[in-house]
C-alpha cells in the first residue's frame, strides 16, 4: 500500500515561504502542501496559482480544523515562538525557519514544550545541505585536511543601500540584522563541524546610512576541540572573500562563490529538475598546500534532504533532521556575540 501523505500547513508566504519552503515541501515524497497562511492578497493569489488545490487562510487559528500533520513557521522572526507554540498546543509537529527564537531561553522553553508534548520540533537549517558545506564536512570528517586549526566562513554581499523591512529594524525583539540572519547559518555550520564553542568574540557595525541594526559583522569562536572559527557576514563588502577557507595541519581547502540552490529556487526551479544542486567544474574549490593544489569536486547540494528527513520523522522512522537543541546552542553563541561586541571583550561560555 502507498504511504499516506502528510498534510503540511505553511505559515507565511514571503520569500522564505514562497521560494524555499513551498517548493521543497511540494516536491518531497510523502508530503503535501495543504494550506498556506497569508493576509496579503497578492501572495494568496500566488500560492493558489503555484499550488492548485491549496487552501489559503488569513490566520493561523484557521489551520487547526484542517487535520494537518506538520506546520511550517516562515513568518517574521518576532512571531516564530508564538506561532510554533500555537501549533504545538494544537497537537501538530513543527518546523521553524531560523532563527528559532530571539533568545536562547525562548528557544530552550520551546524545545522543552515540544518534548513534553511528545511532538517533533525542528529548525530549517537548509545550508547544512549546501554543496560546498557538504564538501567541507566530507573533507574534515574524512581527515583529508589533517587537524583543522582554523575554519573561515563568509556570507558577504554588496548591498550599500537599505532595502527596508523588518529585518532592518533595531528592536531586539525583531531578531533582525545580519548576525541573526546570516550568522544563524554560519554559527550552525561551525558548531555542526567542530562542536561546542567555549569562547566568543565579535565586532558588530551599522555601516549603511540610516542602518538601525548590524549590517557588517565578524564573529570568532574557539571550540572545545581547539579549532578556531572565523565568521564574516556583510552587506557592504565591495570585494567578496572566499566562501570557505579551511586550514588544516596537512592541507587547506578554499572555495569561492555561493551554493546555487537559493538562486535556483528563486528562479522557480525545484529539486525535481535535472542536475539540481550540481556545481560546474569551473567553480570547484582547491584542495592542497603550497603549490601542490588541485580542484576538488563539489558535492551536489541537497536541500531536499531536509524535508525528506522530516517526512521520515513524521513516520517515526528517524529523528528530525535538525534538532531544536542545536538552535539553542547557536542562539547562545549569537547572544554571546552581541554581548562581546557591546562590551568589547571575549565572552567565555
């Protein structure tokens, strides 16, 4: 017999909901995009056009009679905890876009509540499945670099003018700014590779005219295993550094450019398309030391694995693909980074 589809409700149909979650959910075997929550008339029309048969409602409370198995929270950051809590109290498993919450304490309380209710709670950390990150992880875990002493990771952009929107508001409750936006990915990747951080140092700046929250940031971590992670995120980088520069005792790995899956999703492509996640050979990174370097093929990116993992978790066959406790650890580091920048000191965890 065919496995029944798990019905999914999606809260929010902005960039995250429309370009990331909806197409990934709709192309994942075992999942069905059943409902979308949005109050925007244009976005509602886009959802109906893109997913015929989807039910569009204008409030999260209207989801509960629809017999959903999973609710995906892709609303503005300030609403993540409230929306996730409402779904859990309604007895539904939850995925929350990053960051899970504005503070580590809020994230911990949410994880505790999900555990008490016996419901899956996961955080959408899609960039664990970037092709370049998968390549770094394979090299590190396979010992190809020797002992890694420094991990450099960057998300840099050239956007010298403010765009507007809640991500640029200064209220900490919004959890805006690049530290919480791009830094949520960079810190999660560093902790995933090298384990807990013991020390955090950060520099946070508002560079653009009128900026109310950080748009240029640097975070340095010392991990318990001795590795140091140096993480950059910027909207004002006129010259982009390497995406990853990983220095080990035997070799180094350096790669430029960004994984192409986000651009592909924005262009309307999905993991069902041929050659999804494939990086052209001209964009491969280099592995080696000194003059002895060679192109290292980039593993295929695979955002689809996240929701495939959620489908397995809903069947009870596997844990969620990203544990909510991982988000607590990342938010602990992000909060320490804010404290470090404000007090101009290294924060010990």
